[in-house]
């Protein structure tokens, strides 16, 4: 299985092209140059939440990430990001997006993880949603390219397990008809309705939704704004920090723990978009206002990403290329700030050959050893940590590649 991306970047299907990821990286790099050109300015932009000791490293790694791999996961959106368009326009967008994905496969320009979001399978839009899915996969099959590994279809606004099952059955049929490998297309679920959290009989609905995917479910995403809006939360209070979102995250974690299904937090909907834009140069006063707006949005996004990471969600959503700056600043600072303590604990524990140990005032056993190992694996995968920094854990590169703390201990004991 491919590594879990740190984010999902969503973009309208009508805009998707084979080089979209690179374009987003260039746009994000422009924001970094204009509004955080040096480590000190980035630290100030994030409300001085970024420790001065790591600001230089974070700034350099953010810039390198935007140049090397600015997007880890991208969603070609036929729902909210697509807007209200005619049937003919959606037909055309589905076919065009498929051709662009195939071209991206050939060019090697696609992000590591890719998928599409169709419309919901409600009575109103289910025909449209399934038609878009069929048009996309049919157009892609004609290119004779292999679908990107881990390609997924995201199902939004779920209210019953039968909707998930219907999508799974449709994929079974399309894979057979089009000659695609069996079970190649995964299903992601967007949890953004009360019914997708709590079933009519009062039971937690999530295990049933995952089961209805017939083994295809890979990631479950929290849709914070639809969820809070559906229970009457006022628009100004609809944030990722709302207590309802905290509860929903905990339900996701508790009900899906140990299933292998990945979890993803939602998006920050306050975007770092300058109020003064256009072909003419902005005045000095307008430039100051632009910077203030961008910095305020970055601070909020940085805070949301760090909260997600602290709560155990290593993936969430981005809606604008400028958010890539605050996204990677948050991810990289999280790992760099925790590096010394995690390296000391893991090195001491491995040296003790898996015997439970006390590091300072922290007691570690094999379960926490796997958690520490995951810290380094995720830091390496995202580009937050270098191989040299990961080596401070006391593990070799070969041991890290096993991804299993139990296996590492067994080998050392052997």
C-alpha cells in the first residue's frame, strides 16, 4: 500500500491538467517569496508559533518541498469544486480529465496519490454521479494506460450504507466491462452527514459504511462544514475546532481503529487570498493589507494542521495553493520539534531489546515503540526529516523499511 499523503488538495475537474501539481507548486512558491521570503518572516507570519530554533530548517524544507513534490494527494472534483454546470459540460470534463490523467501517467507528472470525487448517490444526483464515473473510466481505458496505483473514488454526502454498496457494485461492473484489474479502484468515504456517523437505530454507522464498500475502502474523510451545518451550527462557528468536529474525529478513530482504514481531517475554509489583486501594481498600503490577510489565514491553517496532527490525523484537506506553505510548515515543524525526544526514547528502547523502559518520566512499551517508529516513518515520507535525522532513532535504514517495531525487535533478539 502506498504511503498516506499528508493532505488532499481538491480542484475542479474542469481545470485539471497533467501538470496541475507542478503549477500549484509554482503558485505556492510565489506566495512564499512574496509573504515569507526568509525564516524570520515565516515565523512572524505564523504568529511566532514556529520556534526560532527550527525556523530556518522549516523554511528551507518548505521551499524544497514546493519545488520537488508540492502535492502528495490530489482529488479531481466533480462535486463542490466543479460547481453547477450542464450535463454536456460534465460529460466533456469527465472525458478530458481521464485523458489528462493518462498523459500524466506517461509524463510522470502526477502526484503520488490521485482520485476523483463524484456527486452524491442521492435520488437527485445518483444518475449523474454514476455516468461521470463510467465516462471517466471508459475514456481512461481507451488510452491503454494503467490507472495510477491507489486510484480512488470519493463518495460524498452519504446517508445510508446502500449508497456505498451501489458504488462498489458499479465499480465491479466497470472493471469487468472495461478489462481493468479487479478491485483496482478504491473507495474513499466523506463523512459529512449525521447519518454517516450515527445510524437510525443509534449505532455508530461507520463500520457498516466501510463494510458496504466490499473491501475497497481506503480512507475516511471528515467533512466538517457540511456536518456542522446540517445540525444548525451558524456559519461563523463552522470551524475544524468546533466541539462537534472533535467528537466526530474521536468517533472515527474509535470505530475504525485496527481496521487498516486511513483517516483524514477536513479543510480550513479561510483562504490566504489577497484582497488587492489585478494587472496593475498594488500600492504600499494595499501590499501591507495583502500581507496581513495572507498571514492571518496562514496562522489559522497552521493551527488547524497542528491540531489534526496532535489528535492523530496525519492527513487533512487543502483548498488553495497558498495553503501549501502553511501546510508543510506545520507538518515539518511538528516532526522537527518532536525529533529529539522521539529519537532519545526510541534509541533507548531499542537498545534495551524491547524491555519496557523509563526515559525521564515517560514509560515505553512495545505499543509506544510502534508509535515512535511511525513518527519517523511519517517524517521521512513527508520530507520533514532527513535520513540522517531518522538515524538518530538508533534504527538502520533497513529496519525502518520493515515498518514493524515487533519485527525489528524479533530480528535483534534473534
